[in-house]
C-alpha cells in the first residue's frame, strides 16, 4: 500500500487520465521525480502543473509489486496506476530518486503507453 503522499499523486494522475477517456482524446502526461532538500519531489505536467512532496519516512512503509521489465498491453486506468506506483517505488527506493515517466493515451483505440526512464547521476560535486 502506498503512503498518503503517493496516493495523492496516483489520485491526481487518475483524474487526468479520466479526462483523456471522457473526451476519447489522445493525451500525454509527463512526470519528473528528483530529490529536493532532503525530500523527494514529483512534478506532473498534463495541461497544468502539479507538484508533490514525499517525505523519506513515508518510503519506509511503502509496499508494492516490482516493476515489470516486459512489454505489457495497458488497457485500463488501474493497470496504468499500478505501473506508475511500481515505477515511483523503484525511483525512490531502488534508484537515486531521479526519473522521468511518460504516460500516453491513444484516443482511437483507448490504449495506454508507459515509459519509465530512471536517471543515474555520477560524479556531481557541490561547488
């Protein structure tokens, strides 16, 4: 079960995706994740901008399914949200906290696309 902050992110994304479906529209949502002053920040762009903070202590109670590395047909909002939950978990618990996630919806066949791109930062030193 995701922490409350992650539930807020998933609820917001679910509302955005529902708008794609409601208008049978093609849509794009971009999500960027990164560390920010001892916390983790998630910025979502989908026609508007929303920003969410996740506290490090929230990560300790987070349980979810591992992110599948196989190509999957995503046909429901629930499948997309489960994949997003797993990608956020991997970003903050297993990676360094940097990632870009892109969710696409095709209006003509109501299929979803999901792209997860974790970033690994090497050798950055403070000036």
